[in-house]
């Protein structure tokens, strides 16, 4: 399955996707950035989310990163 398809599926059904899957897809999106500052910023956010033990809290934090999914679709 292509990354674009995965991103579309996530945006259609965000609440049913696990935080681990969201982080995996965001890591793939991160590879699309040409700007090191942006890559580092997103990596910091992903590291912080990974350190949280509660799935509910992780999902809330991932929800703040939804614009990255939108950006990926817009650029394609």
C-alpha cells in the first residue's frame, strides 16, 4: 500500500488508527521534508509522543500533528 493511500485512510478514520501506526506514517512523511529544521522538529514531537505510556494521551498528541498528513496529500 502506498504512503498516499495510508495517509488518506488515516485522515478518513483517524480515531480508529493506533498511535503506533500514526507515528510510523509520520516517520515516513518526515522523510519527504527537505528542510532539516522541519525534520528535527517533527522528530522531537514523535520522540515525545513515544515516551508517553497512555494510548489516549498519545492519540491526543498525534491529533496535533494532523496538519502533516494534510501537507503530504497537498504536495502530491
